[in-house]
C-alpha cells in the first residue's frame, strides 16, 4: 500500500459486443457518452467459447477508428488452434490494435459454459500463460491478464491461483485486471501476496457498478467474489425503485473507489455492462470529468 494521491485516476472501461441492432445502438450511445472521459483504453469481451469473435473484432476496430481511444481485444484459448489464433492476432496488429486481454476463456456452451469443465482445444493454446507467450512471439503487444483477489473458482487453492498469475506475468503480461470484488481488504491482501511472489506489474482493480443486485449476486457466485452482508442490506427493497437503486449503486461504487484511493490505488477498470450512466456518475465523484471530443465521436 502507498500513500493517498491527489492526482486524477486513470480509468478504463469494458464492453461486450452487441448481439442485435438495438443492442449495437445502445452500446454506441454508451461509448459516445464515455469517450469524453478520456479512458486510457477500453476492452471488448468474447462470448463463452469464443462465440463472438467476429463481433469482438468489428467492435474493437470501430472503437479505435472512430474514437481514437486505444482499444483492447479479449483473446481466449477456447475454440481455435494456435495457427488460427495467431492469424487473428496478426489481423489485429495489422489493424493497429496493440493491446490484447489474454484469457483462458470459459468452456463453450456444449461443455456447460461458465462453470463447465474446461478442456484445452486440440492444437490450441492450453492456458492463458501459453497464450500470452504466443502473442508476444507474434508481435510486441501490450497484454493484460485476469487476476482473482479471492481466487479463481476452479483453482484448488489460493497458492495455485497465484502461481498461475505469476506464470502469465513471466510469459510477458504487462498488467493484470482483477475480477470484480466488493471487499477491499481482500484486494489489499492479494496485492501483498503478489508482491511477495515477485509479481510487480500493475494489478488494476475491476469495479462492477451494481445495476441489478440479484444479478450481481449471481455473477459473484460464479466468479468466487464474496458479497458483504452490508451490501444486501443496502439494496434490500429497491427492486421496484430504480431511481433510488441507481443513486445507491453509484454511491456504493464511488465509495469503494475512494476507499481504494485512500490506500494509494489510482487506476480503475469499470465493467460497464454496456451502460454509461453509473460509470459517468462514479467517475464524476472521483474527479474525472468529460472533455471535448471530435465531432465524429459525438455524432
């Protein structure tokens, strides 16, 4: 932990590729509202089993082309051979994309999807550390990887999970972005363990504004994040009161970020769920305000 900082935080956003024309309109409305906050980068996810590979590629390239914001493509080991993944990576590099988020990936729906049994794809990259090493052989990508303050749900123990993160960093990862968490103490304990293990890349906290408490509980259960009892009490009775729920959600997430800042953290990655309102409100409370953007972005 370090001393609090008065500098404005560095922020980044995650989106997922749209599945319909209506969802695409909603996504781009969010991107246009968030772009003036000048994020350091934005990332675009894959679906389970790499099911949205083409939509991810199209969205990443369009964001970078139309907004000028550095865009990062999520890359997984699932559903493709090494040669196929390498070819996609070269396509990204040729398109000017210099940042990848390298993940093992969730099993495809045929294998149970999230929480199902993972099996390396025949002829593919087996795990994220292998994928990182492979991408670094292709080109000098900036590579972010996932980290789990409360351990990956499939890891047999916390040390196994930490060793896996170390392998990814040793393979060439330049940043780790955490799964979302609501217990800041768990994050700081994780930072201490990372430092002791010789992991010295930035470990950026992933922040999930709670738009729907029941869904957040479901997400937390799948990714192994604890849900403090106080949060349940805070959101209790707000299911049919969306305006109050929105205000509470923004306040809760902003207070979490401010508490992290008080311990020297000043880099945040927001899981937007393709919505902008909460993230804009949280960033405003952290002192990050909109700047002028090119007409092409605002249009």
